[in-house]
C-alpha cells in the first residue's frame, strides 16, 4: 500500500502555527532575560559612581517573628534637658500690696498678727505669680511628648502627684530592634499589576535606616523596581532624617535617581530648591516609622476623628501634611484578622503631576506597624500593599551591628 510522504494541508498549517508560537515565546523570554541582565549591569555600573550610588544597605539577619498582642503602655522618650525658666516679674498690683504692708509693718504688732499678715502676703503673692505665668501649649499633632496637663490639674497637688505617679509607672519607650514587614503588592499601572514589597527598619545605636522596596512583576525579571531609603539619627522627638534617596528602574527606560538632603537649617529638594527646615520634618520613607513611634508613646492619638500633622519633605515639595484617622477596620491577613485604624491624607488643593500620596492602616496589636499601605498617583495609577506574613525582628542591636556590612549610615 502506498503511503503519503507529506502531511495533510491542515496539519501543516497547525504545525507552522505551533512553530510561530514557540518562536514568539522564545523571543519574549530572550527580551525578558536581556532586560534583566541590562538592568543588573546598569545597577552595578551606577554603583561605581559615588555621585549616583544609593546608600549601602545595612545587612541584618531577621531571626524571629512578632506575634499579634495587645499593646502595653509606654512613656515617651525623655526630652533633652533645657535651661531653667526665668521667674516672671511680679505684676504691679503685687508691688502695691507689698508697699501697703510695709507701712503696717512699721507699727508694733503681736506675734499672732505678724503670722497672719505673713500668711496673707504669701497667698496674695502666690496668686499674682500664678496669674502672670503663661500656660504652655502643646500641639498633639506635631510632638511626641506627653500632653500638657490642664491648668486645674497643675494647680492641684493631688492631681499633679497622681499624674507623676502614672507617668513613672509606665516603662520608658525603647526603639525596637531591626524589623521587617513584607507585603503582597496589587494595583494598576496601565493595567493590573502584582508583585511584592518590604519595609525595613534598621537601628544601630542612635542611627537608623529605613528601606522601602517595591517590585512589580516576576521577581526574576521585574517590570518596575523602586527602592526608597531614609537615613538619619534618633532623638527624643523621634526620627531626624539626614538624607533621603530614591532609585527607580522601569524596564526599557533609563534608571532614575533622586535625593533629598537635610541640613541643620534647610532641606535641599531633588531639583536643588532650598527650603527652611521645619521642626519634626519627615521624608517619604521615615514617616511610616515616625507614626509608629507617635502612636506607641501616645496611643490616644490613634482614635477615629483624630488628626496627626507634621512637615513632610517630598522630592519636589515640602509642606505640612495632615492625616485624618477616618475609621477602624478589621483586616483579613494570612495569619488571622487584625484591627487597624485607617489614616488618610487630607486634600491639599491642586495635586502636582506625579505627586504621590499614601494611605495607611495601623495595627495596635502589631506594635503600631503599618499592615496595609496604599500609594496613589491618581485614580488609575496606584499600588496597594497588604501584609503577607508576620513581621520579622532581628537579633539585639549589638549582634545586628556585628552582622552589618561594616558601614554605618
């Protein structure tokens, strides 16, 4: 029987279609690998240029996880000592009372009369001085110190001593060891995107480094990567940034590096603009940890209806940002439900092009860490970070310091 040496026409077309599909898949794979290699080469070449190099990441070994637990009260960090205030000058009416009593004192008087007169003078003088002294004002949205007592509490020895006892009973706040929070990333950037993210808090003595890493796409060939790093020192009021750096790489585009410098009296934005450095100013990355510190030391601020405000230096602008605590929500996480408070930035008028805003959900049972973060450019361009595992904590600071790369921020 004769056999055909050629395939039927339909089978031939199917075979050619499969070959074309396989060829296209090979081309896509080659392009992705080429993009990954090109990106890695660009990163390594840029690291050779100190002017464009990102700060060296401090290496820390995370050895244990943080279990959800109810927060324990802590006292705010002690403020640096200040010079003793100068006693206010007594008002004129005190002087007039004193001169009148001097006239009476020139006449002979009994011991009882003298004692009564002295007690009267002391009471009048104390009342006048108390009225002359200004009552200090503390803005709870811009400071991390304990709230000022009301005037009636300050004038009452019983309430004052009770307040002092309560303050002394709470253990002092201690900055936690280095901590890492991992997130799963979803969002929209010219279509739906997915990926992963991490926030790292690293402490070495009185220095800190905060790293926020975002990765969109597959880990072996990401479409977008961004690293945001804040470095600086730790003070009684919280974090004091010294520099902020941002590194963004989009596949098939040129890498973008920007920096913000924090001088003693000025903030130098990414475009070279110099702005006056405001007290308590934070940057894009440090704000998350600063809020954790504020809520740890002053949990009364984390209530629906409260507001928290502080200066925020973004790469191209610096302004006062206000976050409203808008609601309390129960979030479903891979390790159970968590109660969290939703913080939303208050609108500040016309938003600039490419200006980002961040909403966050703070969980008191996870040491006031942000368990969800939504970073939005506009309604069609945003990413949503949701905690994916229990937070990880490093060894004690001394061990972490020895395991670091050897270069402090």
